[in-house]
């Protein structure tokens, strides 16, 4: 009874190998679910290649893609059967999302009840939230390429400044190769949680991981899967970028990070 769940390894940058997906699949595989963009490192999965590999093994399996960190942040949507997105990632209201289901895909829905939305998702519609998400998409799409370029400019500017700090290393792909909205960097000799709070006092807001795992104790599972452990894992900080950030903000943030890192390293436990 039930199903076997198989997990793929992630490579150094935080993405999967589509060929490994093919080697682990069987004709009885039901669904493949994967992130388009790794929410910890910004690594971009080659979903189109993975979809082709999946179809080479099974014509009936479905591909679901989590587009939370990629929708509107990358120029094109990938080949897939289902695609999820959430509004707050592109400045829409919180608590609202959408599921794209490719025409012809058998999908019986996931929430029973009153039969709303063609029986696929019962419950009262959150009309203000839906309208807010639609408005956010419309505004973002009108300036999408400019927004992407602005985020990438800010990311590369901040990365260049931070990597000039001694004993600092990127976790994930080269900053120019990853998604424009995420940068993960370790500051050796400094605990990420301590640095986070030091920066917070200076009104620079960062994270030690994705918001969905921020309350979990222990090692970061993504970094661990990438083989990142010890002080490099402990010193990892994730920087997220918005189209409304500016290069001057990156320069200011880099100054604060450098000052905090230099101060905290003086108190490193021997």
C-alpha cells in the first residue's frame, strides 16, 4: 500500500542532474515534483531537460514544478504539467497562490466540499486576494525584463563587495549564473544567526535560510545535501533581492556586513 518516494541528490550549486532523474525513474512512476529555483541558493534547475528525461521513461508520469522563487523572476516558464506560484513572492498579498494545470492533465483536485472551481478546490473564494494577485502579476509583467535586470545588477554588486571580505564564500552557483533574486554567502568564523541579529539592528534584513524552514532546528538540509558543513554551514546567510532595491542600498548593506563580520570575528570562540 502507498507509494515509494525517491529523492534526488543535488549537486554543488544546489540543482539536480536531469540524467539522474531518468536513471531513478521507472515506467510506473506517477509524479515528479521539483523546484524551478532552489530557495536557499538560487540555483536554477533545468526543468525542460528534466521533463524530456521523464518523458523518455514514462508518457503517463506528471511533472509538477514549484515556481515560488522563479515565477516572473526568470523570463520563461518551463515545460511541465502543473506549476504552483505564490503571490507574496512578487509583491502580491500573502496567503494567495495559484496552480496551473496543463490542459488534458487528469486532476481531481485537492480540497473537497462545496464543489467550487469546477469541483477542483472547494471553499469560498478569496476575491480581494485573487484580485490583488492578478494586479501584482499585471504590474510585474509590464516591467519584467527591467525588474530582472535590476535585481541581477544589485545581486552582482553586493556579491562583489561581500566577496572582498576575507574568508567569505558563495554557497551555490556563481552569482551571475543563479536566479537574480537569491544569494547565499558564508562568512567563516561568524555564526549566521548572530550576524542576522547584528544586521537587523542596523535595519539590514537577511535570513539564515528560507522562511518556510526558519523555525526548524538543526543544520540546513539544503546546504548539508550540498556537502556544506561546519563553520561554513554555520556562517551561511541568504540575501534576497527585490526589483525595488537599488545599487546604493547594496553598497550600504555591504558596509554594514563588513563592519559586523569584522566585529563578530573578534569574539570568535577558540
